[in-house]
C-alpha cells in the first residue's frame, strides 16, 4: 500500500506516503456511490441526511456535470486526502473511476494532497489551512487563485 491514514495538520485525518512514491503512480482510487445531481439533492433533503451533510464533512467528488460520487463509504480512504495550494497529487478520471495520482516523486511521511478544484463561489465557503507559501486562504482552484487575490486586494 502506498499510503496510510493519520492525523493531519491541515484538517482532521489525512493520507500520508507510507514509502517513497514515484511520479505518475496511481495511489488510491476514490470509491463511493455514483449518483445524479438530482438524486443527490433528494438525498440531502431527507431528514437523516441533513445532519450528515450539515457538519461540513462532505465527501462528494464531481465525476462530470451530471454525476457525483458520494465517497462517504468505509472502503474509501481517498476521502481523507486534503486540499493544498501546493498539491503533490491530482485526480484523474479513467472512465467512471477516479484515481489520485502522484504529480511528482513524494517522500515517505509526506502528506498526500490535491487541488479540490473549487470555483470562486464554492471555494469561498471553504477556508484553506494548508499553510503553504502562496496559500490563497480558501480552496479556490489553481487557475482562479490570481482572480481571487485580485478580488481580495480590491476590498
């Protein structure tokens, strides 16, 4: 196994390299229940699910514009991979499977992270705690961070 789950300084639990990981390695598959956006909204409206999604811990991964993977299942260790503004992994879709893949060589013990890819609207609801140089302060995807910084300076 390429990783282990442990406490993270970024947020809650995290994934950490159990050994040196070569660039391009498929580290862990994001597992869960695929569902349509409509089904997700219906699920979120159920009383039992409101509490689950109301605490800020949501493990949803957009597969495409119409489908999301609900990764809140015990066999999905990938749900613990945190966001970073200086990520060392990326999410890659292979058909209906999502894999987290090493962008560069990763040293043993290093936390595995990726860019959650949130838009400006989504990202502003999620503070970033990665602590990396150049951290945007919010989980805004890399190609929008310059725009976010410009917006903040204007205020």
